[in-house]
């Protein structure tokens, strides 16, 4: 078989495998979550200043206490099952198509896979505590603990990029890479923390799933064109798992992605962006600013809102983050979701084109 065709198969088959796995296991997870009433026991959120988020609570007051959290389990469970099944088959049947489909490799997939698992488990702990009513655990892990956890993971991965993989520069189109030396470590940490904050995009049925699936699909294409086939297969597998989640998250959502989904995904996304940068002789880091603009906009809208209220005493948006502002303006939730999907798809095409520049 043509090696190029084998590479294409290696990317798409695991993605389909992850999607199918997610579809199969979801009914079992759904039964478990509803049986154990895995949702918040009281509705309502507070804003970044610790005050009641009045507009948000008015928009979503009937949605938080009867829809389970932890739906992100579908995503990472599907990914891990697909990866390890194909790895085992590749080990058992050396020289077969299964060996070719195995994309678990030290130089391309170990680091993002470890970060996906670690972030997802920390997020799962937060979700578990969030749904409890005893011993004051109803608020989950504190923001400080979550940020510290994400920061530690990012620091370890950033050090690995710098010390083990000799990543010391950022790719620049049509120019030599910009050398920043050890500053690559804090840059990576800040990037991870910034995009972790974008996890609040999981606030409308179907929104986060569609946006993340498109973004990871785009990075699968970038890695493929860089001939990082294992990394491309990994990103595509994540996209497949997200699509399985999305199948059940479109309105009305069967469950929410919540922290066990968004934490692992945002950390992994930043990692893949750096792996498609100078490691892949590209500029995946700068591309992140294009493809992931809906995520960046989510974070920036929160920052702008808080800064405006603190310095000028008034709000820029009716409610932050931005997608809830559109809801507050009267847009139906499905319209916000669909338009975010369309915008993310357009940005993904633009981002891939940018990533392929010289």
C-alpha cells in the first residue's frame, strides 16, 4: 500500500475508533451519572469578584440542577481506549496494519497524552467535589488550587520542551525562528494558564464541543502536513472523542463537559500548538492565535469586563464571557452555538493556511 495513503489511514481510523467508542460507552456513563444525580445541588454562579452573577443566573437558572456534569469523561476515555487498543494490537500483530495504526510514540504523543490524562483527572476531582453536598465540598476545588495544579503540569511540560527537546525558539513565518532560550518555559506556562481560563466556554449546550472538535481537527491537519503523523493521529483521535461527546451534548444537553473535559483539553491544546512549532519546523504557536480565537475571545472578554468595572465602574458586556453576552442580547442559545461553530471553522481554515506558510 502507498505509504502516503497509510499515513492518511493512520490519522482517520483512530478518530473514527474514538468516536465509535464514545457513542458506545455514553449510555453506560449517562445511566451512572443520572442514577447518582451527578449535578450541582443548587443553581447559580458568582462572578470573578465573588458576587452573584445575576444575568447568568437568570439565563441558566433552570439548567444547572438537573443536568449531570462529568460528560468530559466520554472524551478522554474514548481517546485512551483507542490509543491503548491500537497499541496492544500493534504489539500483538507486528508487521500488520495494526502496527502501522499504533501512534503511541515517545517523541510525539507521550507528553500530550500524559498532560491530557493528568488534567482530566484533576478536573474530575473538581467535578466530583462540585456535586457533593457534605462537608462543605459543594464548591469543588478552589480556583487557586486549580490554577496551581495546571501551573505545575505546565511547568513540568515546559521544562521538558526546553531541557529534553531543546525547544528554545518560536517559529516566525518567512523568517528564522525567534530565539528566546529558557523563556520558552514561562511562555508555555502562561499559554497553558491562559487557555485553561477559556474552559468557561462550556456554558451553552453544544458550544464547547463544536469549538474544540474543530480546533483539534485543524491541528491534526497541521501536524499531518509537518509529517508528524503520530501527533496528527493523536489530535484527530481527540477530535473524534469530542464529536462523540457532542452527539449527546447538542440541545438539550444530556450532560456538560465540565472541568474533567475542559482542563485536559486546554492543556493538551497548548501542548500540541508548541509541538507543531519549531519541533515541526512550523509556527503552531502563532497559529493558535488564529484557530483558537473563540477561546481567546472568551478569556479576553472576562479580562475586559473585570478591568472596566474596576477602573471605570461600568461593564462593557451585559455579562461575561462573550457567548453569554450574546444570549443576554436576546440571541437564542442555538444561534450563539451555531455561529461560534461557523466562525471557528473559518478560523481553522485560515489558521491551517497560515501554518503552511514558509
